[in-house]
């Protein structure tokens, strides 16, 4: 008998659920809307910098277009596209004149019934969608070199010193997700749902996972070679979903291909009431049998919650660092935000007094 998803997650620290989603109906809306977002940002940054997109821009792949806007913005486009980590960068500022990167299609995927059902099998029916999600797009080697060269020609340097640069587009170093949040969330049963939007293989930068490493608990770099040598590659196709435990050691390979970019979206869930590690950003109740009226169903409300939260970030800079914030400080920060923004309405009114 095949082991349940929960059993595999408990024993191995990860589980692959093949064919859970329909690529055409479940994934394509996010791919389409994200592509439009990148193009809108290209238009905005081109106007700001006076740069002209290449004549073949519309024929370029999404990854190539992302490289272009990253270069002309000197990496600032990544701040907007992925604020979850970038808010910890002291230079972070929200660009309210840019279209929101919290897309309705993203919300729909986070709330997809098949994903919620799978999470329910692991943690029960009271499910909180944490404010941690990423689009990781690994361009080809040629595209990455194009981005570097263009950035140097325009700005005198490549954006390689940005916190998010390598995480979003290059090799992802060994880590556990528990390292990314405040200390009070290290023991939370947070599940990372990693969703490939393109074919993901060894050549274009698939995940590497160390089975059973979740039993080591909270781990941060550097990780001894005798542990990472136990890693296995996790190849996956659109429609598959990979679940990772909060303390499962993982990373990813570099994209070494010349013509195949890699794209994955990931998001996280925990039981309602557990610390998420990012109390100053808005999560929401995705499923509840006890209080179904509290389930958030409106993508535009979620989008505005994020807009208000990110605007507020500027007033609390620097954002608390996971490495530099004690457990007692983390608990105090979480309690402050639980009181300040206990529900969507509070997030919507965050900056109105």
C-alpha cells in the first residue's frame, strides 16, 4: 500500500504528489498574469530609465524579459516582484505606481481545493495561508549573462549583491525554511507547497532535498558536506506538487541549459494560530470548519491587504532580522501584530489611522 502524503512528509521531510493540478486550467492563469505583470513593469522601468526594450522583446521568453527588466532597474524589479524576502533589505521601498505583484491568479492557486485538501491531510482542517510565497524563475546561462552585461553597461555593476538575486534566479543555497522566519516560528508545522510551472529537471535547476533531515531541527548554513552529500534531486512536471517540511534541508541546482528556463511557484501553510514567522505581513484563513465565515475568498481584498502592509513596512525599517531577533523579541513582535492586525479588515485599515 502506498504511504499517505502525511506519512511521507513525516518520515522523509518531503512528498511529491504527481498530477495533483491541471496545467491548463490551474497553472496557466498564473503564468499568463505574471507574464503581463513583467511586461507592465518593463514599460514602467523603461519610461523611468529611458531604456528601449529590444526590438524582439515580444518574442522573448518570460525569463529573458525578466532579465531585461531586472537589468534596467538594477535589480529593483525583483524587490517589487518578491517582497517577502526583500522587505528585509534596508533599501526596500514599495513602488505604489507599479501594478501589484500579489495577483488574483496567485491567490486562486494558493486557495486551490486540491492543494487545500492535501494540506488538510497533513495538518487538519484549520488552515492558515502564511504570507510567504515566491516565484523562482531560473533563466538560462545566456540570459543571465545578458542581464549581467546590460546591467553593467547601464549602471556600472550587476545586481549580484542584492539579497534576493541568487535566491530568485540562480542557485539556491542549502537552507531550511525555518531559517527565514522569526524564532517563534521555528517549531511551527509549516508546509511548503512547491509548484512547478515548467518542466523541472537536473539540467535546468531542480530541487535538491536531504531525506530525513527534518529530524535535525533548525539548521542554517554552512551545512557539512557529509549531510548535503545525502541529497537527492526532485524532478517534477507541471501539475505535480512537492511538499516540504519546515525543517527539511533543501536547495536547488543552477540552470546549466542554453534554451530551457525553469519556473516554480511556492507558498506555505500552517495550522491557524501557529506563528508564521512573518507577523508584519498578511496571511489569511484558507480553510476552517470551526469558523467558516473567517475564510478569505476575495483576491482583491488580499491584494489590498498586501498593499497596505508593504506601505507600512517603510515606517518600521529595518524589518526584524530572523538571525538577529531573539525568541522573546519575536514573541513580542508577533503579539503586537496579532493585536494590531487580527483580521483582513484591520489590514485594510492599517494605514488609515
